[in-house]
C-alpha cells in the first residue's frame, strides 16, 4: 500500500483537518509506505505574503509531527522541494479536459463571483493535485469528503493518460474517506463545513486554541433546545447535534451511536461540558508538542529537506516514464 496525501499550509490546523484526514494519516503509517506533504504550490493559487507562507509551511510541518506523523516512518516534505510535481502537472494539463475542470465545485466556491479575476492556478489546481498523487503511484489517498471530486478527477486523468499513451504509467489511486468525521461541520452552522477560510473564529477549533478557548467555543457552539435522542436516525434533521456527536465519536474511534448511548435523554447542558473535557484531553498534548516544536526551525527544515530528497528519488522514474511515453526527448 502506497499512501499519499497533502495539506495546504495556510493558517492553522483545525479540528476538521485533524479528524477528517490527519488522524487517518497517523494510523496508516503503520500499514503502508506513506508520503505526506505541505501543499505550498497549492497555497499560492491565492496571494500569500511570502514571509507568512514560509512561516506557515514550517508551522504546518510542526503541527503534523505534533499530531503523530513520524518523519522516520513517513516521508514528510513540502511540494516546492520536489520539482516533479510541477513538471508532471504540465503533462497532465495537456491530458485533462477543460470540461472536466469546469465541473469542479471547489473552484466555483473559491472563486465566488469574481471568476474572471481568479488566478489560472486556482482553476488548474485539481490537475496539480492529480500530479501529487500519481507521481508516487499512490494506491490510497486519505482525505476528507471535500476532496472526493478532486480524486475522481485524478483517476480520470490517469486513465486517459494511460490509454492515450498505450502504457500503464500511472496507478489508479483510491480515495480513503473514512469515519464519522469525514466532513466536520462549522460550530456556528451545521450546514457548512469547518474551514480555515470561515471568517468566524468561533466556527472552528484550531490546534493553537488553548484549553479555555476550546471550552468556550464548545459552550457557544450552535445547538437546539431538545434533549439527545436514542438513535442516530432521530438526529437526521439536527445537523449541529449530529456534528458534535460525530466529533466525539471520531476522537474515540467509535461509532456515533456509542456516544449517543451514553447521553440519550440528556440535554446539551450536560453534553457540552463533557465534550469540551474530551476535546481538551485530546488536543492539549498535541498543542503542547506543537508549541515546542515550532520554535525549532532548523530541525523542521532538516526533516523537510530529508523527506524531499527521498520524495524526489521515488518520483523520478514515474516522471521520466511519463515524458518518455509522450515522446518528449530529454
Ligand atoms: P486542505 O488543506 O483544505 O485540507 C487538508 C485535509 O483536511 C481535510 N478537511 C476536512 N475533513 C473533514 N472535515 C472538514 N471540515 C475538513 N476540512 C478539511 C481535507 O479533505 C484534506 O484531506 N487540495 C487539498 C490538499 C492537497 C491534496 C493533494 C490532498 C493537495 N494535493 C493530493 C490529497 C492528495 C486541500 O486543499 O486540503
């Protein structure tokens, strides 16, 4: 099993990233050969102040290590140190069809009303993402649900490339989307996902939030006035309640029903403080490690450099084979 996944180094690691993706990365380290990267080339599809991007890239590396990514078990690096990502992306731009990209919902969301003013990179972004996984012959890609469409596109691009060039250059990657937290929702609105770009800080829990902030954000999280029911089915139309139950279930690696069994008949007055305690217990050790690690820039840079060296080595044969298959002289 070859596991590949990435995260954009913009802002803070939040609970959606952690429960939807990173927690699965940590588990998969024991099961396969893993490549995890900071998607800095994706971050620049919108303007980033260079010093902030540099700092965020190192901080996100520290966050991943604090969350359990072990640089001795996994290959950890940033895209910009592996030129093959950008090189392969160009070959895949010539494979992907404009009609396919036009269907990508994330571009529509991110470009908003000003589509003409969006960067070409923001539009082409999913093709670079395809290159990210195909370059390592990924078999499994652990992500949250919001990345599903991008991975389906990666499979379409790989299939067309292999067919057009009459050669099995790329492995078809399987998205690995699992657990109750595949889509963690905003704490302020159960209909939209928890996201770095939500202007409301109260909508998400960040890795950098201290214990008191976590307690407050959970206390203020939007809920309804009813007691918790006995079955998950009865939570169908109660998005906010379902989300809080799912968060706890993901922290404990259990089915949401198991959490509900403990709280059926009780109101949020009882549930929220208990959830806040559980979250603090989970996040405090990660945050403590993160705060310590992020000071040590030299160590982080050394880890990324070593990971990138290994990644370049693994990527080279696939990049070469792709150029060769297309008839490019080198
Ligand atoms: P990014 O940086 O937005 O998010 C990183 C990971 O966190 C997951 N995630 C969530 N999961 C559950 N609930 C949420 N509210 C939530 N918010 C984010 C994302 O699904 C993702 O797994 N395009 C990618 C980065 C990327 C990538 C790749 C991923 C670049 N190349 C190749 C996989 C393979 C992104 O912007 O993720």
